[in-house]
C-alpha cells in the first residue's frame, strides 16, 4: 500500500475525484470514512435556516455595545448550545466612539451645509428605522473643529501625493477631500495628516460604487446619492484591536493607555459623506484640473484646489468603554482534545449588516449545526472544533484581537488553524491564507459543487481566472488584513484561511443603511445557495483538519508561492533602479520642463537618489535549501509512520506557521510578527508579502532593506531546519 | 570638398546647427545662401497679421456655397495678388446638402423632443448670430424618417459590435446612439447600417470633450451641454470629394452620378446631438448595463437597450450643387518653372472656424506674404511655389479633391511635394507625411525656435515624446486622411506633408458654434506665436524644396520606417493566431460559460477559424534588396554630379513617390492608389500602413492577404529598381 501524504494533491489532477484513493493527510481507509462523513455533512445543510437566521439577526442595527448586538450574541450562544456545543460569552471592555457632533459646511465662496443623512427607500422598511440607525462616521477619528481651504486628493494614497508634489500643491493646513476606494479608508486621514492636512473628508464617488457602476438602490444594488460608507479609520496597520490595550486583552481591569496617548486614533478629524454632500464642495474648487485618472463620475469638472472652497469640519465623539461579546462554542475532540480547529465570523455590524457580516455568520452557524448533528449521531471530531462569533470587528477587529491577545499562549500551543469567513455573496470562491494549506483547500474546492453551473467551485474559479487573463491553477491569495484572521495569523502565527464567494453580487451597500435583508435577497445570494456552498467548503476544511491522520499541511506549494514573492521583490528593486535612472537622465536633459505647458502648474522634478544593488543572496540561498527540504518532506509516507510518530509529527506541524514569525515583529509595528504576510503600512488591507524587505525597498530605506533581508533569511533558515527536523524525527 | 547629399542629417546630431556646413540637398555654398534666405524670411513674419486676418475671415459663418465664403475666397485672392502672386479662383460645382428638417424625439416610454440648438454664450458675440449659424447636422447623411427602439453602441466601432455580439444584442431594425470619438464619425453610420440599424444618432459625451475634460465654454474651452459637433459622414474611405463625380473634376459640365447611386452617401439617416439632448434618450434605456469601458461622463447608469426607449428620427436635406472656390496663387520659379512646390490649407469652415481652418490659413498667408516680399527683393524661388486656399474641405475634402482629379496628369508630372496645414494650436510640432521627407523635416525642425521654451521645436517634440514614453528621435507620423493632403498623396502619389502645432490647446469647440475668435484668443494660441512658428516651419520646408540643388528626398529613414510597418503586420498576424488558439482552447473547455454570471446576458462564443501562416518572404526579400539600394543611393555626392545629372536626378526624385502607388488601387476602393499609406476602411481618418496586406489580415481574408503581399512586393521591387536606376544613371 503505497501512499504519500503530501503529494496526493497531484493525483487530483490526473484522476477524477471519485477515482481518488486518498485525500491529503488521510490513510486510504480513513479517506473513505472522511468522504462519507463529508457527504453526510453536506446532506444536512439547509438554505432555509440561513434565510431565517439572517432575518433574525439583521432585523435591527447591532454595532458593538447595542442592546440588539447583545441579544444577537446571546441568541447565537443559545443556538450553539442547542446543537450540542459547550458555549460561553467572553466579554471585553473596549473603547468605542459614538458621534455626538458632526458638522460639515462649505463656508466660501458659497455656502452649503452637508445633510449627512441617508434617505429611507421604498420597499425596504429597514432603511426607515430613523434614529435607530447609526449616524454615518468614521470610528476612531479624533475630535476636532477645523476650518480651512479644501484640496481634492483623489484617493489620498501615496501616488496621489506624488502627483500633487509634481503640481506644486501642498495640503499643509488644508482640509482634504478624498474618494473612497483605492486603499483601505484609514490610509487617507493617516497620509493626509503626514502631509500636514488638518482635516479629511471621504466620499463615495458614483464611479466607484454608484450610478456609474449600475442602477442605484432601490432600483439596483448600487449606492444612491445619499448613501454613506461607515467604517473604522483606526491605524490598524500599526495594531488592530482596542486602541487602549495594545498587545494584551481589554479585560475589565486591564491597564489602559490614556486616550490622548493611543497611537491608533487618527491625528486629524475625518468624516465620510455621500456624493450628494460632496458635489457642492467639489464644484466650489478651482485651481488645476484634476489629472485624468483622478476624475470621478459626478457631472462636474474636477478641480484640485486649494480653495476657494473653504470647509468647516467639526466632530465630537462620546468616548466610552463598551462591552464586546465574543461567543465561543466548543465541540471537544475525541482523540486530540488539545488540538483546536477554529472557525470564526463576526456578528457585529455597522447597521443591519445583512451581508456584512450576517451572510457569513449564518453559513458558519449552519455548518456548526450540521457538525453538531453528526456528533450527536456519534461522528464526533477527533480534534476539538471551536466556533466563534466575534463582536466589535467593524471598529477594528476588536473582539477577535482582544480574545487572541488575552489567550495568546494557550492558542499558540493548541490551535491547528483558524478559518475565517465574513460577508458572503454569489459567484466564485475566493480563498486566502497560509500557503501550507493551499493543496488541501484545492482538494476540497474540487469536491464542492457550484450551485449555478454544476461543476466544482474549483473549476468555476479556474474558468473566471482564465477569462480574466489569470492562471488556471488553484491558488490562495496572501492575507493582508480586513477581517478577524488578522490577530491569528499576523500576531499569533497561527495558520489561517479566509473563505468567501463573490464576483456576481456587486453593490454599493457596504457599511450603509442599505445593507439589509431585502437588498441581500434581491442582489446578493437570493436562495442562499452560496451560503450553503460556503458552509460546505468551510465545513469540509474544518472536518479534514479535525480528523486527519497527519495534519494536511503541504510545503511544496508554499515554497513555489514564496519563491514568486521573492522574485517579485527582486524585480521591483530592478524596475525601481531603471526608472530612477531614466528619470534622472530626463532631469539632466531638462525634458520635463521642455515638455510642460507653461500655462499649467508645473514643478520641475529633482534628481532622485540612485537605487543600490541589494544583496538578495541570503534569501536565494535560504529558498534553495528549503526547496530540497520541502521535497524530502513531501516524500514521507503515512504508512511508514508509527502512531507515536504521527502524533509527534502533528504536534510539530500545527506549530510550523509560528516559525515564520519573529517576536520583534516588523519595523515600527512590532504587533505584526509574521515575516511572510502583512497588511501594507500604506495600503491598509492590501497585503505586502515579505513585508519587512518589500516595504523597506518601497520606502527607499536601503539600510533597513539590508537588515530585513538578513532577518527574513534567518526566519527562512529556521523554517528550513524545522522542516528538516520534521522529516528526520 | 567632401559632402554627401543624403547623410548630412546625421551631422545635425553631432554638431550644433551653426557648425553645420551643409543642409540636405544643398552644396556648401548654397547652404549658406539658403540659411541666409530663411533667416530673412523668418524676420519678416509678423503675428499681428495673423490676428487681424483671423478676425476678418472668421467674422461670419462661411461653409461652402455661402456668400461670406465667396467673399473670403476673393479677399484671399486679393491678398496674394498684392504680394506678387499670379492668382486665380478655380470653381467646381459640388453637391452639398443643407438641412431642411431635423427631428429627434423620444416617443416611449416617456417623451422628449431634442432641442438641436446650441446657446449663445456671454462674452462671445459670434455665438449670437442666430439663424446665420449653420444648423448642426452630418453632411451626406441620407434623407430618412424612421422610428425604432434605441440601442447604445458606445463609439460604434467594430470592437463595439463584437461586444454586442457577445451579449447577444442585435441592432437590426433599431436606431443606434453612438458617442463621438473613437473613430472618424463617418464610420459610425457605416457600421450601424452594415449591422442592420435603420438610423444613427451621434452625441458628444462630456467624457470626451465636455466637463470631464475641463471647464466648459465660456468658463473654459470645453463643450458645454448644448454644443454639437457638425461634420461630414460621407464614406471618404471609399473616395472623398464630390459624391457625384468620383475620380474626375466636378466641372460645370461634368457627367454626374444620379444621387441615388452615389455610393458615399450614408445608407441610413444620421444626426449629431448635444449631451443635453442625448441624456434623456440614454436615461430611458434599460437592458444590460454598458461595459465599463463604454461608460461616459453623464450622471446616469449607461444601459445598452434595446429600448424601451423608442426614438423618432426624421431628416430632410436640400440637395443642391454649390460652387466651391479654390484660390490658386503661383510664384513662378526662376530655374525650374515646371517643378512645383505646393502649399495648401482650406478656407471653408462649418461655422466661423477660427481654429479650423482659419488659424492654419492665416499662417499660410503670412508665409506667402513673406515669400512674396523676398521675391520682390530679388530672392525668387528656383522652383515654382503654388499656394492654395481650398474650399469645401469640411463636407469631404471636396475642393482639393476635385482640383487634383481635374489636374491629375499635370500634377503628377510637375509637383515636387504638397505641404498641407489646417487648424493650428499651441504646443508641439506634429508632422506627418512621406517618410522620404523625414530627414529634411527633422533638419528644419532643428532650426525653428519654440516660442515658449526657447529650444528648437524638434527638441521640444523629443521632450514630450520622452515624457510620454515614446522615442527621442524625430519622426513623421504616417498620413491617413482628414485634410487636403489626401488627394495628393493617396490618389495622385505626390509626396506630401501635414504640419501643425498642438497638445496645449485642448477644447471642445471643434465644428461647433464656439470655434470663434474669442475662444481662439483665450484657449488656443493667444499671441499667434505658434501661427508664426507654423509659417516659419512650413515656409522653410517650402523654400528648401524650391531651392535645393538636389531635391531633399532621403530613403534610409524611409526604409527603416517601412520596415517597422512590415514587422508590425507580421507580428499582428502572429498575435492574432495565438489569440485565436487561446480563444478556441477556452471554448473547448467551456470556460466562457463557466465564468459567466447566469443572471446576466451571455452568448457562448463559438470557435474561430484558425489563422494560417502567411508567406511574408516576398516582402522581406524586397525590403532586404531595398536596404542595399537606399544605402548605395545615400552615398551619392552632389560634388560628383554634373549639372545635367543633377537635373535628371531631380526629375526622377520628384516622381519617386508615384512608384509606390498602383493604378488598380486598394481592394474595393480603387481611388486609393498608395500602397504604403491609406486611411483605414473601418477607422476613417486613422492610417493603415501597408493597407492592402494589413486590412486583409484584419478582416481575416487570407486569400486577399496573399494576393496583397504579392502586389505590395511587386511595388517594393519596382521602387527598388527605381532607386537603383537613380543611383546608377
């Protein structure tokens, strides 16, 4: 009986699923059992439950600290209990600002007072709940009262400030207005403040999720002129979670920072507004016409300013500690109770949150219900399954972060992997996470049927990749941030996944009063077919991790993926060098000035510092060694391993991801420990792979780049030794 | 005394202009004389004349057949006469439609009657001339009265109909609405009719030349909501000029086609409208959301239809013969009176035409005036200079085409080259034409100062090329169509150039009532500095051609340019083959269907016919032979040539371009004789180089591609023999 553990995914490509004799991490015998279990699991999934529960949980707004949020948590706990889980609610006391004063007004050259209110729409009674709806604001904006000339800064990302520099326009002492999109929203006030601005407005341009994209609500799914995207602007790339308790749990008696010292509250006041409120402000701007790529979908000529538009922005918040209720439901494993497979989804929303997060929450619950039913019939998992419903995700991943910080030591010993979900839609599987899990996820994706097209969700994903010019092979995207996997993978070094369906459910309801049950039913996943597909996918993954003979981590795909990251980084350095050379050559020839229109604003660019050649060989050598090691490891055969050896190997495997972290973390943000994946310091949610090295290069900090190369090479060499250790143990 | 004729342009790159001892085509002695002459010429140019004359000629609308147009022609004649030219007005009787009835109305699901009127604006009295302004229409639309559902077709170009095909939407029996831009306007009704539409509306979307681009008139230069672009939709890619007299002059007694048989009048009625009039029509469309790239700048969701919007379009024209007055002014050459250097610009406009064409016309006149003054002082040209002011260019290059057709034999014997100008603006030299003239034009461009930056116009052009990612080296673009050079180069095989400045004078006034003197003064070339630069550039080129010892044609740059065309064509064929293979592979895997959203319209694409390998070796061999020949020719030395030999060589050189034509012309449009350059059959103005071969490939007509390869190889071999003949004569 020859079976290899980690190369069986290759078989998948040559044989039909039914012909497969083993799945990754399972003996032939246990493969059959597991497949039967998963079929039984799938048979229990019922879309009607998702529909019913969504109506229940999204009936009223339920942001952290609300009565309805607490009721939801208790109701969720009750459900889990009824399905046979041990349940508890773990509550943290977290700082949460509620808006008391919100004023945005144009004071010159004409006047306009922003309405700051979204209108209820016909056919959606949820939007008519009036004062029960959370006013639109950006959580963790500082208080402020400022008045200044306005400057339009496009998306307000680094490239936009470079463009302003070229035009000789400064935002110092000004209020900026930036479009939503292009980056995570918190980057906008952060960069604005770094550039000297004293206030920041963010608006949803119709080009990004309004009428330019499609018909607006209620006719269509997109944002109407009054819709406003709420959201956190906490400086999460520095650290997420409670702003007053960095790195430790916000328990009742925890030592807290003084709010004035909390580094992740914005430096300047920031408020989101609708495009109805933005238009009069933008129309009042003069100065240079915005570059082509900056223009939005409003029927105006976009000028940059500064002024003559002058804006008064006044914000005051009620800063209070609020209880964040995490629901934790545990199904103890029969064989390895101290090996935990964790699942999570948040339950708090900005308003009703039918899509975000309830659509993911109901899928998680249906998965847990089916697992519970199987357990009642004797099919208990070998490892412990832990289902979590997080609170306070919206204001900054607070519930999950505090819980992970609070339990970090135990989690780092016990958790096999954390599988996250969040809002879910219709279309294609999007799966991100630790690349040591890629082979297993691909295998599972090959077994789950797409509800609309009948083929596997893996085939459908491949099809859309090909049509969009991408690759056919299944792959996990790298995790940046934006949901509750962050504290697990980025901080605790726990292997993580993030799963969801989408691509056929575009809309503009995100974080507005329009993310309601009627909107979801019309435009997202009307039959909850993809909700069931998500439960099916995440459930199979959880059950495989829970029951595997050898934990299904695979490192050859990990290696080839990380190799592409290294190539990217090296190439980006070469590209940057060539661009700087070209630029300097053009500066020397005075080409920029000669090409410039004398009637338009222009600042002659300066020469740039040359990009040195960096020594990447420590990384190349580490990756070369790893190639041999992961190949040797892949040739291990379950059949050759004794029960004791399997147990020992599993203990090593579940901790492997932690070897990729460093206790000292990333420069200037030590909370982020992972050396392969991190959210970008200037992208927010967007991932930066090999972040220490990549960001040092992007920020042209060559000394730091060299240090980070050495540090990362050390991490990779440790990982190499770890894998060699597992192979020869 | 070692001087080569044709390689002296190389010297230009290594020495400063003053250090240059010869210019192309001149002996050392005559180089000095010519440089002195050109300096004297430049010194006489006076911007005030351009300003004054523009006010005179753009005071009232002056389309072909108007009283003011006739007055302009006579006034121009009078000026030339006063400067010492022999002048005449040559008049042709050409068909010209004037709009009698124009109705566009939305008849369902709501109603709207299009206003079809541009509003006068404050500060521009010319826009308030009311009934004197030509109503907005497309000349050579057929009469028609149709009512049907509307379909939005983006720009209405071939790629858009491919997209509609993918969505399963037909325009058969419908009225289409297309945005201006993306192609020459006449392509839109042509393709619409080919696809079965029964009517066509064209509107100016604010994204293309309205508020999205910049502030609208009168605040800024761009098109306000009522502006409408007039323009011809005659099928000029088949043949330009009078629709009733294809290939011969529209003299008073010429035999004329019956209007019903004129192939270049559109098959369906077509009318241009403003974005104010377009918006209610577009808003009334339902059906699929337009693809991202189709969306314009109106504050609406762009749907494609068909319907429920229903449109009634009724057009009736007064079809009459009108006199087109070409002004021809001749300054006889002292040494070679039967060798003509020709300059031309049209004088007719759609409305006032301050920019188009008067800005170019006044530059031509100032050039001619200065040349006349020099002649009066004894500096007469050695060859004959002919200055032309064409009528009826706007409706379809009619004045120039009829004149060329009428005098074709004589012109083919006598014309050295034709140098065209048209509307002129501020910024960078744009020069297109026969690549045998590229080296000479580059040399001239190196001697003309840019009015704003002080460097040569060649350096400034290089600078903007570099900033836009292009090449530093000076090059001529290839001529398609769109102005009066077309009958000369495309039909008669006369070497031609088209010159103008632009890039810093964007606006939306083109062919509207807003192309006025005040608009020009505020937004185009306020001091007429670039008008003078144009006169300077075109004048120097004309004087060099007129006085050269050996006509300054150079074939090494011609060869390298045409070689890149051949490479492009071969590469496009390979690219097309790979794309078809990829497409068919995806069809075989059913990837398109699997990737499609079942809730959106989708038509599963079919397999495409495989692209064969074409035998390009006849062209490669011809170009290889030509490489040797042009090199040998470039090594000829003026000093080695007797006066008789020079004379004989010049006679050959001036006819060389004709060797690149074929009497049988291009497939399905024999009027177009040139084998290297033609306007695209489906682009209109946009050039297709090596058109016979390139368009056969684009249209996947493989037999024709093979025939055209042979034909073009024959032409190139003839040209090779001709150049060898000139070298060894």
